[in-house]
C-alpha cells in the first residue's frame, strides 16, 4: 500500500506538471492530472487484489455487525482526525485564495495544489515511519509487553 501511494503521488506530480506546464491548462490541468493519477491508482489496486490469492477480502456481514466497530473507530480515529485537520486547513487556504486572490486566484490555487503534492511526496517517508512505529508499539502493547513498547518508542 505504501508503494502504491508513492506511485500515485509520483504520477500525480508528473501529470500535474505535464498538464499545467506542458499543456498550459492551469487549474484544469491539476484537476485532470489528479483524476488520472487516482484512477490509475484504483486500477492498480484492483489489479493487485485480483492477482493476489491471499488478499484481504471484506466480510460484509462482519462490517454490518457492531461488534468490532468500537475497536476500528478507536484505532482509526487518530489518523482520520489528522486527515480531517489537513482537509480543513486546505479548505481554509482555498477559500482565502478564492476570496482575496484577485484576478490571478486560479493560478494561485493551481500552484497551491502542486505545492501540496510536492510537500506530500516529501512527507511520505515520515508518515510511513510514524505508522510503522505505531504498529510496532501497538502490537507490543497488545501482547502486554510494556517494556518492548517503550523500547520501540525510544529507538
């Protein structure tokens, strides 16, 4: 999944550059590049899941039961809230650019989208490290090995 995320982000950067700088499409170019990269990522994910016999398959009946929802919400909330915060900040920036940007607002919005992609690509290794640390510490806590969990967080 991490590799797929890197591939989609790289494709998005390349396609945005191609459509914005190469074709001169400005905001429409970033939208087209993003949509094409996301569609390609979805196709790659579907292809990988179809080719892998031991891929995780959703169990729809289990999703409809309420037994595991509290654990899923508890474990997914920190990452989900972080992404909600990022979306809120991006919305505020776009609203400010749209409201106060003047005649060049669309170009500034396109530049903001491209800069966001570049910063996101630079941030991916740190995100992967944080998620790996969280996974290792969580597994150690789940195994009731507090000393190991503390060691994971120190190193």
